[in-house]
């Protein structure tokens, strides 16, 4: 279903009491769109956003001649996810690209092919990072994966790879200009996405910029030596600190092995250095070598304490980062100059943005991922002659879900109903003022845990005044007052004085999750940040890879308990070398989904799967029964698609809580009402054996479930007795 098309030609050139400078036909026509997008460029390194670190005169031009959005945020602070969100106008759980390393389904609706169908000529040049090929572009040339800084390769539309000599940022600008000059059909409006790799790690500058900041130090952030007190302990787990997690070669640009492994990690050399020509290497060494030598000499003389080393590393990191930004800024300047000289400027919207923010030493960190301000914020500057008044500064809460609908409206294309973002065009027309009914809060969710940088899964909401975060692993809330505590040093969630605020923010959080249709139970979630879980998951993947599994038991601690309390009964009933126990203590439906999608079902064709899951969704948050049932439905769909030949014995979630009135008991009963309906008499067989655990009066005896949840040996006996027959029948 499409919304009725609202032509933008009706846009009034009168805004407020002023006549816009570009009060002419071009404003009403479909503009060209140039989207300049970089990687990891934080607002702290843009002078238009008040940077104390450097000047970015060309990017700043966009705000001087157009608008700057102060409250601009990402939906998921990571490269691939941000890009997928931009293309689709949807949060990660809807577009399916939740973490790097996913594969983007380019057949889902995205804005470039819609613009193309509406007569635009479309091109993308530079970083893509979505694994699948770009869809909907007349022209594309993209970096493979993360791409390289020096003498990078570019993937071509014909499947070939071309290496170009030079510096990545310059080459992406050059290729973009080349397309603007010679690649276009001048009769059509166009969309050009010019997407830089810089200033992404490992922050490798253009050789011509190596001398910048040579003689001066850049200022340090107040929180460079953050102790992480007053916030979740999970902050201590992440591995992205300047103190402990920068690499000697890769990040800090030394040759050879780390001389001080307590300060500099080893393991990664500098792959970028290896790509350079001898002349490039010489220029590079001429810069870094003398600095490295003087640092090493000072260390050898014992002149630097641990804090001094952090400070030195901060300078090395930041200066390289800022040098990378400088080339991006120059690239923006070249594009703006070309638009001016070619006469295209008046009919072209130019946007500058970056996939997420970044820590420039704040909280002692580099990288992103966390929902704290520095990585949550995204730059967003837009120049739209004739539409946006020069010097506009907007405080409206915008997010990268809004870009696709904005581009669609600019091009006069109607926005599909399921797009979650909103077009910014009404704001742009209204001098950046939030129109009535604009959002008061944004929703954020991060899903990539247990891998590089070890940031836990979390989500939350942010208003102009407050931020609420939730960590499912520890079931912890964090609440920040952004006006009183802009650097987010103290969570107020446990402060009685803020109880009402906490409740109000929680209310908005749950409402926003409903609004964006976030159901955790259906969103695959890894627990690989818990070492035992990761180990068991990988070990069972290996077990499954032997290929001979005949029966799978899938579930949580109650299933895992067959290996422990239930072991004797197991050995007497279900044990067989071809029966595999895939039960994981503490798992909810979302964790099972993750495991089933990541290894547990590869290369096998079991006859039968016994599935019981959901009681932790009840126990951890008394999750809505329909949501839990939807999670189980998603699990059934995954089983069906991965091992279509297997029969599923779906068990009703066991009763829990000693009393029949226990709220979690009632919740599980409600889940089972839905599960019954999944029985199709063919692939899925539903059985509810809950009665066998109950006393005649409906209570549960601690002889059956000592804690009102987990089974004793007696409990396992009852389970075995109730199911033996059914299992025998279904496995045939
Ligand atoms: C690489 C980087 C990480 C970075 C991710 C994601 N390591 O793995 O530091 O967090 O990319 O970045 S590096 O050794 O390659 O420099 S993202 O922008 O693509 O999401
Ligand atoms: Ca990025």
C-alpha cells in the first residue's frame, strides 16, 4: 500500500515571514541529490558542530549555505547496519541487517531503485560494506568489504576488480567527479552517493597531510581517564580503550613487534603499509619514524608513566584521525566547487553525513557501538538551494531511518507505508523547526556482541533531555539526564529522586518498541559475550557437523538439565549417540533463533526435533504471551527452512511457580494457547504434558521442581514417561 502522493510543487516559497533566496522554479523541480557519506566521522571533528579539534571549512559550507541538524542520530551504531537503515528507512530488526558480516537482501524495497524507476540516474562510488552487490544503481564502483586506504581496489559492475594508485579518499572524490562530468545522462535528475572509507580505523592519512599537527598537540577530552564508575559494569568489559586495546603496528604505526606489550597490543601489523609503493613508504616512514624513535627513547629512559603513554597514544590516534577527516573535507570542497562551476549547484541538494559517530578519546575509547552520545550522534548537514534557508540550525530529533523517505519525497515518489522513518522535507521547508507532531524521542538498538570490541546487546530511547538504556544480559537500566550530565558519567536509574522520570522513560521505551514493532523474542540474539555459552554453542556446532544427528532436543536449562539432574533417566530412555542435546541454560527464544541460524542445523537431516522454549521469556520480563509465541513461531519457521524433513515435537511450556496463581504460571499457560494452533498434524505435533508435574490441587511440589521451575530427577522421570511413546512414534 502506498500513501497518496503529495506533490512537493506545492511547497511554499514563503517560509515564516521571509522570502527564500531561491524563490524560483528550481526549488519546485525534482532536485539532483549528492549524498556525501563518510565512515566513523564524529560531530566532534566537524567545526560546524563546534569542534575544538580542527576546522572543516568545506563541510561547514553546507551549514552556512543550508541547514545543520544538531539532534541527528543513528539507529544502530555500526557500519553495515547504518547503511541498511539508510537504504530502507527501517530499523535493523526490520531490514534484517543487524550486525556487520550480515548479508544485505537487496531485493527488499530501498530508495535507489525507486528513484531510478522515477527517472533518476543513480550512482554509488566508494564504501558499501553490505556483502551483496548494490541494487538499483545505473553505475556503481565500490570498495570490497572495508576497502583499503592506499592504492585501493574497487569492485566493478562487471564483476572485475580494479586497483587504482593513490589515496582512497581522493580516488573516491575523483571517481565521483568523473561520473558527474562524463558518466551522466544530462537529461535526467541524478542521485550520486559518494561514500568514503575515511576516517575509519586504522586512520591512515593522505601522505600530504602527515605534517599537520606535527608541532602541536590536540586537546584531550575530559573523560579520557573515565573510571566507568556510576554506570553498568558492562562498560568495563568492552575492548575499545586507548589504554588497553590499540595495536602497535595496525593502529600506532610502529614496525615490528610490540616493545611494550602491556601498553600496545600485538597481533595486527599494518596491512596498509604493505600496500604502499616504495615512494609512498618512504614518505610515510619519513613522518612516523622520527616520532616513533623519540617515543621509544623516552620510554627507554623511563620518562613516561602509564598515563603519559595513554596521552601519547591519544595524540597519535587523534592526529591520524583528523588528518583523514581533512582529506574528506577537501573532497567535499572539490565536489561543491564542481557543482558551482558547472551550474548544477542551484538544482542539487548536497548532504553530508557519516554512518555513525565515534569516540575521540571520550570515556577513554575509540570505536562506536554504545548508545552514548559520541557514537549515537550522526552529522547531518544539507544544502538545498531555494528550499532551505542558509544558516538554518535544526534541533528536531532526526535519525537515519528518515533519509530514504526524505529522498523519496524530494524525487516526488510516494513513500511505502512500512517505511519507519519520516521525510525531513516538511522540516526543511519550515526552517528546521520541528513541525507539530514530530517525534519527541528516537529508538536505538545494538546487536553485535561477543566479537571485536565486545560491546553488549542493548537498546534504548533518547529524548532531548534524557536517555534510557537497557541491557538484556544483566537486565539493567541506565538513565541519564543529558542536560545536567551531558558527558553521561552517572546513571540515575537507581536514584529515588528520579523514580518518576525513570517510569516515564520506561513507558516511552515500551511504547516506542511497540510502535516500531520490536519483539525481542523474534530477533536472533547471540550470547557469545558469555564465555560458557560461546563455548557450548561452538562445541555443539562441531558435534552437529558430524552429520549423523537423528534426534535434536532444543531448549533452555530444562532441556540442558538432561545432562545433569536428568542424566540417569536420559541414559535409560533417550540417550543414543545420535541424539543431540541443544539445551542452553538461560536461553530465550531469541537465543535459540540465533543458534539455529548460526550452525546448529547445518548439514544434518534429523528425523525428529523436540522443542521446548519460552519459559525464560516469561521469567526474565514476563514478556507478552503473544510475543513469545511469535518467537516460537519464528523458531519453527527456521527449523522448517533449514531441516525441512524433520518432524517437530513441540512441547507446551512447562508450568512454573508453586501456586496455580503465580503470574509466570499464567503467562506460560497463555503462551501454550497459541502453541496449540501451530500443530499441523504433519510436521509439527504439539503436546502439553504440564499436568504431570502438578499436584491434584494445581500446586507444584518441590519434589518435582525444587525451585518451582527446574526439574528434579523425579520431574525428569515424569517427563520421560509422558513422552517416550510419542517420541518413539514420531521418530519412525
Ligand atoms: C573493523 C575494525 C573495528 C571496527 C569494525 C567495524 N577493526 O573490524 O575497529 O569496529 O571494523 O567498523 S580493523 O582492524 O579493521 O581496523 S565499521 O565501521 O565497519 O562498522
Ligand atoms: Ca562506520
